[in-house]
C-alpha cells in the first residue's frame, strides 16, 4: 500500500520559494535542507515569480480607480 502524500502549507512553500529566488543556495542544497523534491521547489519558485506581478499590478489598478 502506498504512503500518504505530504501536503505543504503556504508559509513553507513561500519560505522555500523565496530561498530559491534569492539564489544563495543551489536547488540541490535546498532539497537537502528541506527534504523536498527539486521539481516542487522549481514549481513553487515559478509560481511565486508569476504571482508577484499580480501583487504590484493590483495596487496600481486601485490607485487608478480612485483617481
């Protein structure tokens, strides 16, 4: 029987993704440090970078609507 999948919380994902974005450690070092597969780290990093543009564009849209 297969084991249960591990579910990671949003805080943990954000922490690991931020470490990957900073580039102070290689993905292999992050894998060893956090015990997460490299594919997950790369996926979380990509999602974080794509989501950042939405954060900043949202503020600009609110300011434009106020004017």
